């Protein structure tokens, strides 16, 4: 066999190896994509079933009657469920969990299944009875817009804020209505992730300098300074930048204890 023929066979072999490697890479990418989509679908199916099985909806009623949650049945599945978050005019409806740490439900659903979407959960340092003045709640920014994926619309859709000013936190004791007053992108170490226990001067200063400053929305309808018992909930989700977070903060504007 002459040298030219050997070189030709070597080139053909290298080409075959490269083609096979390419096919393997593509196959692995497809497998990963399919697995991810199945994971997304599994989470979506679970939470869709949760909404239909454990809640009743009446959007024509008063704000506190728009959604009712069967906490007894939910807590029989997982006692870590402390509340339900419901956005008015938007299909953001999920149980809120508290485990005492910020890791358990990062990639786990409330029924114990492993899932990329994880769960909506309260910060480990908050009081799970919602008595703190500043409460932090986390959820993933999913590409399929599940969990807190739609919070990005506050900055990407011009009129989204006007139609989505309110979200509710429902507990076994009653419903609380929050009005969005601030949205912005921050670093993961930003001071907005500070928890406050009481409505004091330090908390009021924090609201002015950390919560309301640099917000991309300006809600002048809420009299924050005139509130006698100020409480805020900040919803936090990830962004395209690993070190950044997008936060949406609402102030408590009304509450309705059950039985009243």
C-alpha cells in the first residue's frame, strides 16, 4: 500500500470518527433536552393538578373570595405547606413552603419529587406565621414561565404592571392582599434581602432606601408613609446572570381573616 493510499484511509477514518462523535454529541443533547422537557411537564402537571384538586376559584367575587384553599388536604400531603400565593389576573398559583432552610425545596416539589422547578418557599430566617415586617419568598424563573417565570413581565411588557398590581398570600387563618410597589434587578447579596421583625424607624428607612429606590415601577397609589403597621413581601427569582436576582415587592394593603 503506497503512502497516498494510507493517508487517504487515515483521513477517512478521522472523518468517520468525527462524524460519529458529532452524532453522539447530538444524541446526548437531544436526550438531555427530552429529559428536561419531561421534567418540566411533570412539574406542570403536578401543579395544575394541585390547583384543580385543592382550590376553588371565583374571580367574580370579592378579592378575598377569588380563591379558596383546602389546607387540611394539602397539609396531609406535606406539613411544610404554610400558605398559598395567588396573583390576581395571572395564573401564578402555588403552595408556599417553609422547611427552616433554603435548600430543601430548591429542586424538590412539595410532594417530595425531584424537579428542576422546585417549589415556592419562604426564607429560612423568616417567621413562618407571616408576622415579620419584611418577608422573602423565592421561586425559580422557569423558561416555560412556570413558578416565578412570569415576574419578568414587569420589566419586559410595558403595561404589565398596570394590570397586575395585586397578589395574595392565603393562609389557613385568612387572606392578605399585597399591592406591588417596587420591581428591580439586584445582586444576590443586595441588602433588599434583609429581614425585619418590626415596623420601626430602621425598617421605614430600609423601605425608602432599599426597596423603593431604583424601582422600574412607580406606584403612587399606596400611602406607605401613612401606614400604621407596614408589612412587605419581596418575591425573588433568578435572572440570566447567575449572580443577579429580579425582585418584586408588595405592601400589605388589606386582609380578611376567615370567619369574618
